[in-house]
C-alpha cells in the first residue's frame, strides 16, 4: 500500500554504517533513468553499525535491521532495500526470504506498508529471471565469506563456476576501490560455460562505472548486486525496470524467461 501521495517516489535503504557506495550507485541508476522516463525519486537511508566484513560483525549488524526498518517506515518510503548482500548470505541459505518477510511485518507494525527487497534476494531473483544455470563472479570478501556466498547462490539452483575473492576485510577499503580495476580482475576470471558474470557480488564494492565495458569485453551479460537491486526496486514499484549505462540488469533487451 503506497501512502506517499507525492509524485516523487521515496527509496529507502538500510545500509551498513561504513557503506558509501549503495547511496551513490542506486541513485545514479534511478536518476539516469529520468532521461527516458518521467518518474522522480528521492533517497533515504538508515544505518546499521559495521566496519569489518567478518561473520561476527555481520551478525551483530543484521540485528539492527529491524530498528532501521522502523525509522524508514516513519518516513513513509515507497520501497525499502536491505543493502548488504553478504550479511544476508552469511546467515544461512534462504535467509533473504526470512529477512524480507520479517522486515515487511515490522514496517506494517508501524502503520505503514511497502515492499521490502534485500540485495541478496535481488541478485538471486534477477539471475533466475535470466535463467542462468552457471555464473562467474568477483567478490571483495575474504575467502571463507566468498565460499558462503557461492554456496548460497548454488543453494538457489545456480552453479558458481568461478569466484574471485579479493580478500579485503575493511569495508571502507572496499568502498574506496577504483571500479575500473575490475576490468583487470576479469582478465583472470574463468567464464567458460557461464551464462552471466556478477561483476561485484557486493553492494559496497564500486562497479557501476565498469559494467558496460566489462560486458563489451566479455561478450556476456554482466550484472552486479547494485544493478540487480535497482532492477527489483523498480519492479516492486510497478515501473519498467530499465535505465541507461547500467549493464544487462537494466537493459531494455532483458526480458525475463518464463
């Protein structure tokens, strides 16, 4: 139920306190969309404390998501995204569904209703819409967390053929990474037999600036956790999920299979 009666749609995001990327990439995707569609957007965030990308800090951070959902409900946002993929995927297979359901109930308990999306669930949903059987991906995480992310994706019926772990634990260091460095990283990514490439399986690792070039170079559909989140946010709002310069997930050529 949309309570905001403004012509401008309010995008709410629950983000780690050290995340500086999701509040730049998703707004850019949606604001660039205004060159082809009339919808206007504003962006509103609530933060969960987290500095180091370790399983212990991620678990502690996730417990703060409910209070963040409450504060965004107060702002009567039109949709909420939980913008930390690894926090969800490290909590156990299928946890994105549990988290989305829990936060939706918490928002409703505050007298507001709106869709809730997790970046983890959005990545899975888009890959399934693409009918991907096998993907290759790059993560900034330490190897154990990368293994958990790979296992989570595979538990949803999508094989991870190759995953590069960049082994960065400090979340601010992840956010400061040059997105164009990914064009070097893909040179050592094995994409044999893959249906798509997840250029950044992390909403903190900047990637938007490199998506189109990576896609041209690889000759495969390229998505990221952020572009998939933007697509699903638009779908939940009932809008055409397209933008410009954001790779396959927001391309007008992408029509879900099945």
